[in-house]
């Protein structure tokens, strides 16, 4: 699409109708608007300039566009400048677009989770000025080209965007510069959250395991086999070891290139599963590489399927996914077919949490569970599935990693628990 034309088909034909990759992406290349003029519309929220308003700026910026720009400048001036990482900017862009597509930029909604609300509010304050500045830049470019059609179209879109941002900013005022968060006013979340608002973390995958039956993963596997699911190998991996979906994506890792999850069937009772965890923060954390050895003759059906597939491939097999998102979406659909009650959305994170809970139950937690999970310390496993939601698993022979996880946290926690129990008064 020509960068000077904002067609009606972008953003799923919503009200903006702009190429979001161009007006949201690459934020650093856009210079902020100059000047800090206040809004010129008398302060009324949501006012839109009439399209037939007299234009007294012949040869310059039309009045309607100039007023929309001034209103946009005031919105931008309300937000302190900040820089974020590329990943955070991408996440904010996605959250902002989802709010836009919903018809409102208000980050609060009834029943919203604490962290989701704050993420959406941060996305609003970060992305809105960028969106305004990019749309202003395009509108001014249309004026310079004397493209009347594009100029009118962009003016209307800028008015719509600024109006929605003004309304959202009045509901969620950006923080004042140099004011510490805990000194500001109480957030709308705490003002409006009622009994229907879930506790923080209530919807995390760590807690949803309690809503699933004890054999839910077996039911999921049987459904996948029955429908001949196209990601059967990938699912078998995640039902055997606590691998992330990203670990199955081919690509460079700090420890070298990874083609995906590598399987080696050295003998009928010795299946090696090698993973190079992708999440390592540049090699500073994680294990660098993990090998889990399983006896498929004792393990569950997914492990048996991996062993048989590996044998059919000549004792060596690589399991990978080309598209992380495609796998996630397909898994969600599979979960809906296996569990039509819809209590829990099945995601790769649910599988990983269940596997970590199972390994805690089987191995007792600590260094081995950390190594299998790709963690650099045994402390991290406390954030995943709980011991009481785990099941004893058979067939796990050994777990080794390139970088041995720092251990001691689990052992200390157990000792503290024992000490606390020993000091409790005995019941008569």
C-alpha cells in the first residue's frame, strides 16, 4: 500500500481505516509535534469540526485540520516522554489496536484483571501520542502535495482519533511529570473494582489447573489422535516435557542454532529429548540446553508416540513449529473440541504448567525440575503449577543441562515448613 494513502480496508475496515503497520510501527522515526498549544475548541470533549467549516487558510493548512492538530498537540503534551523496549512497544501496539477495534480506548471494563488493566492503560498513554503524530505527519504531507481527497480523508481520521483519545485521557489522565506512582491519585481499577473482579493472578495458568480434571491431558491427547490433528508431534512433546512453544521454533540461541526439539531413540527404553530454551535473556539465564531421558515403555501415550515416530524416522527426529501463533490458535480450537464446557482455554502455557506440576510431584521439585523447565534457578518453578495439582509420572530416567541450575530454594522452603510445623502447639 502506498504510504501516502490510507485505504478503508486496513484494521479490518474499522473507523480509522489506516495501515497500522505504518502509523503505529517504527515509533522512534517520528519527531514529536512542536509546540504545546492548548486545545482550541473551548475544552468540550469529543467535539468534531464540521467538514463544511470555512477555510480561511488558503495556501496553508485548512482550519479543520489545524484545529485537529492543535487538539492532538494538547493530548501529546499531557504524556511524559518515555522509551520502552522493542518487545514492550509491540505489546502496547497490539493492546491499543484491540481497544480501538472494540470501539473504545477506555482501558477499564467490568471484571478486568488488575494486570490487564494496567497494561492497557500504559498502552493507551504510550501509543496514542505516536498514533496522533504519525497521522498528523501524513495529513501535512497531503496538504503539501495538494491532494485534496487524502487531505479530507486524513483530517476526518485525525478528528476521530483525537476525539477518542481525549475521552480516554479524561477518564485515565496520564501521570503528572516527576510524580511518584504511589503519590498519585487512586486508579480507577481500585475505585471501581467490585466483587466481580477476579483477584490478581486468578486467571493465571498456574491457577486454572484446579478447574481441570485429573486426566484432562489424556482426554486432550485422545481427541487429538481421533481427529488426526496436524500438530500431533508437537503436542506429544509438550505432554512429555515442559517445553515452551518457542523452544520448538527453529532459530539462533545463545548456545548456537536450534533446529527445534531433537529426539534420539538410542534403544527401545532410552529416548533422549534435547531442547535449547529460547528464553535466556541473551544467555544470562536459562540452562543453555537440556536433555531429558525417558523410558517410553513406562511413560504415557504421548511419549510412546514420540518413540515410535523417532524409530520410524531412523532413530533421529526433529520436532519444530514454523509458526508459533498458528500452533497456539490450533491448540485453542482443539481444546474447545475436547472440552466444550469452555471453563479453561487450553494454551501451551497450560500444558507447561501441568508438566511442571507433574514433575514436582514425581521428582519432588528442585534442581531436576528447574533443569527440565529451562530455569537457571529452582526458585522460578514456584511461579508454575502447584505440587497438589501434579500427578505421578513414570518413565523419567535422567535430566541434565548445560548450565546447572542454582539450587537450594526448594530445600530451604521445605526446612522452613518443617520448622514451622514443629513449633505449632499440639492439639489436645
